[in-house]
């Protein structure tokens, strides 16, 4: 185990966590020192809950607004339509949008004797848990420092009663921050399948993916593939396809970095509207161009997960 809280330059030797020279001044130093000294009593429970879930997938993006949460929600729904038992965990603590996307806004999480019961989405067979469902009102702002976020993510993993699942999809905040470091470390013992990286074709978005790849490499988190979002627009009237970034190089980038290119999703007004309404685009607009793309990406992902089972 490396340091618990700081995001850069954690010592690679567990025994040095919180004690190495670079830990000087880190806000998570005390937490690291404690966890190394006494071990983490919650980890066993987390491992137990997470071992009941066959596949754990993190959805990452280098920057906000590229459609990461939209794709996390849509892929969960697509996988559940492929007979996967799916859970969706939202660890975007400061900007949770999963309750809205999955239509569970207004539902309350019940704390039963088995733990927090995830919410049942009315738009697909997916079990959902998010900090957004624990807040008193939609306008409550979360202004937390790292250790408090770490504690909540740990509670999500330790206390949520997902039961046996085929797949847990984890929506994360943009970038590489406390939340990412925490979730990857907490899943370390249970072999997460890896990360799906979502990007748009702009140069700036591609630039930030390099940081995501570096993060995955440093934490030994496999990359399952890249999804290119909002790269083209298919006219709803004449079905003509317009490339918004004709020189997009996401596919080439994936090839150069030996990463699977899982597919591309066009800008789809039906998808955007369904996100606003908290409805399932596949149910309401089954012929919409984004639906086919999402299905193809889910199939591609399923193949990657099956390969992981074999190896
Ligand atoms: P992120 O999680 O990366 O911040 P979101 O998933 O919240 O991004 O998406 C940002 C906005 O873009 C949302 O309003 C969403 O509905 C819209 N959006 C995402 N992907 C598409 C798409 N393929 N077509 C149309 N709108 C999209």
C-alpha cells in the first residue's frame, strides 16, 4: 500500500507512507501514518463485498464535460440489457449527476441491517448509489477536504449492499484526484478490471488523457479502452454524417499507445434530452444513432471483460 491521500509523489514502499521526505506538508500524512501503523480494519469488509462482484470498471476522463457520466450511465444500462447484473457507483462527490441520469432523484437510500441499499433505477435494471442520493437537497454543496472524501468512498464500498453482481461501473470526477487514488487503492486487493477513458476529439482533451494514462500506469490500473464522444453529428432528417473534428486523432492515439479503441458516439440530441429527463435513450429512441454506438461499445467492453476472465 502506498500513501492514502496525497495525489502525487506517494512513496512506493508501504512502510514509508506518511514518513518519507515527500510526505512533509501533505494533508493526508497523519492518515497514512495511522493506516500503516494499525492496518486498515475496513479493508477486509471491502474485499468481501467487492469479491462478490465479478467485474469492476472505472470510468475516467481527463476533463469535465466530455460525457463521462453520460457514458457511465448509458454503459450500465446497455450492459444490464445484455443480461449483466449491474451496479453503478458515483464517486464524483462534488458533482454527482448519476441520480439525475438514472432517474433516481428524490429517492432515499435506506440503511438496512445489510448496509446501504442501492437505489433501483426506474429506467433499467441497475443498482445505483451516489452521494447525490444522500444529500438533503439538490442544492446542497459539498465542500470537503480529501480525508472526508476518502472516508465517504470507503463507506460506499464497505457499507453498500450490492450483493452479487456481474459488473460494478464506477463514475469518477474528471482528472486525477483524491477520489481516484482512494478508489483504486481500496480496490487493489480485488483486481479491478480497469479503466474506460472517455474523451472528446479536441486537442486539449487528448492532452489530458495522457495524464490519465500516466495515472493508470503509476497505480498499475489496466486501461480497458478509450471511448470517443461527440466526434460527429448525424443529421436527424437526412442522416448525413458531419465530422465535427475532421482531423480527430483519438483512434490513432489509441493505436500508438496500444490501447483498445472501444468506439465513438456522435452528438445526439435525443441522448442529451434523455439525460435531462432522466430517461433511457434506448427505450425512448431505439433507432437513435447514439444507441447503436453505445451497444457496440458495450459489446466491445464485454469482450474485454471476458478476456480478463480467461487471463
Ligand atoms: P462529464 O461527466 O464528462 O462532465 P456529462 O456526462 O455530464 O459530462 O455530459 C455533459 C453534457 O453533454 C450533458 O449535458 C450531456 O447530456 C451531454 N452529452 C454527453 N454526451 C453527449 C452526446 N453524445 N450527445 C449529446 N449530448 C451529450
